[in-house]
């Protein structure tokens, strides 16, 4: 059972079950806990190889026991996500913890990933349970529906869930090269039905100032 | 806990174009602007997401030239700004700093250049005489970021330079040095020898007159934005233009010169 204690600390109450969490993110625990590092993001040999190949490296530990364990990472804001059989796409650097029952994997993001400076691949979390994702500043959840497509700056995007198509749109014109670009040269457009998480801060992206 | 697939009662708040506020804060760190065929100026790269159809164009490109003339009087740094136009709702944020909107009613406000995020074209933006600051004049709304919530103070007041965000309605801003301390026995010794260090609060900004002073609650500065170069002319602060008499100018950099300080001996002997 995940709950937030303040907005920057995740508390997980466990009764013999397990969670997967970012390596080294435990800040305190009470009760009996065992921490086991999992190679390859806990996805076995296949995961180890794909994560190495895709650059979506993620050092994960499995925490198991009875009691409460608290997680935090560099005072990032933490957002809880409930998954009911749907898929969450999140950058591995933004993923703090997941229920052990959730499957994690990698997926190809194409140009979107390239524009974010986070590599061409992203991490997926799938199944029934809870996950905790991190953001720089409290994340804003935006709904994407058929009548309301959403456009997001790649630097502010952190995660999305649901049945959403994403496409990459570029506002690069000859003016960009003359130094008079619109400042938002690369954008990701989301269409379909789902949720997008954006953070009130922008990572440095390749096209940051274009 | 029963949870529906996307967004849930009891879960975190999910926003869509209907529930997003119009020209108001979504939370302390995110501001939502509603565009209805209207325009806003914004600093490059501060838009994090939008619904609807909005175009972003660099200022100074053909069609928008008129705007630059009417509400953008500092073409010198126009390249840091873009015009958003269209209809929809747009979210603005800046490095997870607090953002707030302010309404000016036929007023004026001077703000540190790095703190201004966006403003309505009904305001006109000018470069302040004080280097690194911008002045907004007119009627309209603007959005500014600060490190921590903003406190509004009435002059007369002395403030720490790092905590100053801006000021409105023309109080007179000037430097203030804690002369009494710096020339006193202890302070003087410390200033001369550098032994013992300083409290770091000897230099303040002083505001007198009627108006409001805006302070941020942290002394961590936001990155300065280049406000563009001012013309190289004598009499223009910050221009580096040669003043009438060259001799006095070299002393202005760095710490203030106190009478009787060692440094002055050098100058007196012409070294």
C-alpha cells in the first residue's frame, strides 16, 4: 500500500509483500525489511540485455518484509499512479517505486525520446497496482480525450498512461536558423484517451532554445 | 480503494480544458493562460503544455512587427521572447519556481529580467535604467516567477539585493552601504584586512517614496536573462560607455571604496 507522507516522501506499508524501488532511495524503515539489488531492472537476463542496449538503465532493488519503508530521492516531488491493467510510460529516471506485481519493460519512443534528450527508449509499467513517479515540482495531470488533444513540451513531459497516440511535431522553420524561432521548436502531440503528467520545469533538451 | 482507469475520485486531480482555470494558477508552480484569439508574450521555453491551437512565433517576424512597435520597446532583447497566439489553454512554468500573476492598472512595475515569464500585449515592456531589470507600463496581466512566495513591502525599506524581485510605482531605488559598521573599529579592520569576514549584509538596496517593493523569500537568485545591450553612450548606466572623465570610471567595479582605505592610496599616487 503506497501513501505519500508530505509530497516528497513515499511511505509503503508492507505485510510480507514486496516492492521494486530505485536503488538507494530508501530513507528509513521500521519492522523487518530485506533489500536485494536486482540486476537488469528485475527483468531477468533479457531485461538486463535490453536495458543495456537501450540505455534505459535502471538500478532497482526489491524490498520485502513486514513494516513500513520510506523512499525519497533528491527531494523530488512524488506522484502516485494507480494502474488497473493499463500501461504507464515513464522515463526510468523518473520512476521511484512500483508494486512487485507490476511488470516493467522498455519500449521504443522514437523521435520523442530523442527530442527529450532521454534516449530513444522509455520504461513501461504494466499490470494492476501502484507506482510512484518523480517530478521536479508537483506534476500536473492533463487529460487527453478525442475532442481535446494535448501538446506538451518534451522537456516538461514525465509520463503518460492510457491508450494514447503520440506524434512529434516540429515548428522548425527557416526562422529557427535565423535565431528567431518560436522557442518551442519541438512538441509532442498526444491524441486518444489517457492522462499525461507534466512537470513545472524543463529539462535541458537538444532543442531547448530553438 | 476503487479506482477507475484514468483519473479517479479521491485520486490526484486530473485537469482538462474545461477544468483548467482561465488566467490563473493551477498550483503554486504552474499558471494557466487562456487564449481566445488573443496574444501573449512569453519568454522562450516557458510553455510546458497546451490544449487547442496555439502558434508560437519569434518576435520580430514580419506580421508581428507592429506588436514590437506598440508593446515591445526593447527590440534589443526581442529574441528572448515569443508571441503565443491562437485559442486554447496554455500552461506556463519555470524551473519549478513559484509563479504568480499580477495585474497592473495603468501602473508601472520594474522586475528582475530573469523573473518575468509572460505578459499581455496591452502592457508595454521597456528596459529599465537599472541594468538587469525590465519595466512594464500600462494596464494588463503579467506572470512572474520567484524563488519562494513573494512578499509585498511598503517603503521606506532596505532589502537584501538577492531577495529583490522588483518594485512598483516608483519608489526610489538606491544602494545603501552600512557605513557605520564598515567604518567602525571592528568593521573597518575587517574590511581592510579581510580577517574575520563580513556578515554579508553590509550592502543593501534602499527604497523610499510611495509604492510597493516585491521580495522573494529566498536569496537564491534566478538565472539572469540578458536584457540586451544598451547603447554605448556616456550617461547610460550599464553601457560601459566611456564617461566624460575616464579616471573615475575604473573604480566602480567590485567593492565600494571607503575613504581612507588602502586602495585609495594607490589611486592617489597614480599607481
